C-alpha cells in the first residue's frame, strides 16, 4: 500500500496541528471533541457485549479519547498519508476503547477465569448431544484434543475464550498477553481439532476454498 | 451433518490470515478502501481473512468504519 498524496482535509489537519499558539490549541480541541464523540458512540455500540455500564461506560469513553489524543499528538510525525488523517486518528480511539473495555471487564466479570464450563460448549456451537450420538462423539473429541494435545498455557487460553466465552480483549488484559499471541493459540488449536475430527471421520477434508 | 456447521466454520482456518498485529497496523488503510467502495478484500486478502476470523479485530473494524462513515468525516 504505497503512501498517497495527502488529501485536502488531511493536509489541513496536519497544518493546524503543526501550527503554533492559539491555532494549534483550537485544532487540538476540535480533534479531541471528535474523539470523545466517537468513543461515546463506540462504547454504546459495544454495550451489549460488555458488563461495563452506565457512568463507567462514559468514563471509559472519555479516558479512551484522552489517551488517544496523547498518542496521536506523539505520533503525528508517523502519519504517512496512507489513509485520511481522520481515519488514522480515529483508529487510535477505537483501539483504546477495545483495550479499556477489556481491562474494565474484570471489575464485573461475567465468568471467572479458569471456570472451565465445558457443559456450555454444545450451546456455543448449536449442537445437541442428546439428539445425536455423533455430536456427543464430536464434542468428546474436541475436549480430548484440548486436554491431551495442547500445552497447559494453550489449554487455558482456549478454554477461556472458546469454552467460557471470556472476551479476548479481557483475556489479553487479564493475563497480560498480546492480542496476537492469544489469536495464534486459538488459530493453532482450531487446526489441531479440525485435523482430529477429519481423522475420525466427523468432518470432511477441507476443500479448495482457501482453507488449509 | 448440518448440526456441525457452526463448529466446522469455527475450525476452518485460512492460510492467508495475517493475524491481529498486521491487520491492526493497516486497519485505517483497509477501512478507507471499504468506505470508498474499493475492493478492499481483493487488495488485502490476508486482512480480509483475518477480520472474518477474529471477532475482536472484526469489532475494531466495524467500529472504525462506523466512525468514518457516520458523520465524523468532513
């Protein structure tokens, strides 16, 4: 994705934020006001999927806007014009909202870490083991792979995210992990489980749709 | 066995998937392509594959797209 010439709006933002004195302060106020509006809209959009609510949700939005503003000003020189300036700037506040909601999750967790609610896994995938003996076999094989083929660290992450439905941003915050590290564990576990289910004849070999 | 469809979809992995770090590093670029009606998935198939498979990154994408198309763009 090569850097493009700056559009007029992006140039104006950079010019205003790079100015001295009152002009810069006005630009910073304008940008901050936008970040606050976006953060408030974003926490409300995510309200159904977080235990954070009410004033705490608004506080998260304001903290996210404040932190995003600091990061944007500190990284202004890194903006290379690959997108509109506002899209680049808004990305900071969206990611701040994600991270902060993940951290705040543990103040009112919907499920404890390491709860291991395997009995809820059928619901997670819409499977009724009471109705189909094969479904019971599939679920037993999933659990066997998780318990026998994953390391303790991988198992803890898989059970938290897939079995207990702990939001990934919350797990990242709770265990002090990187988001990509959690994703990689789940990605590898999915491949292992799929291979096992194919070997047992529960699933067919992957087709040619870009799948492995 | 259609009852296993959801599980099968969850287990399906795409080798083009670039992972969270790379997808988030170019999220603003990808979102602008989508907002402008460009073929974002065609130009960045690894990012598209990741956003489909990773719920949290998909949420970030949806949020940023809503921000840039929801009146906060001059």
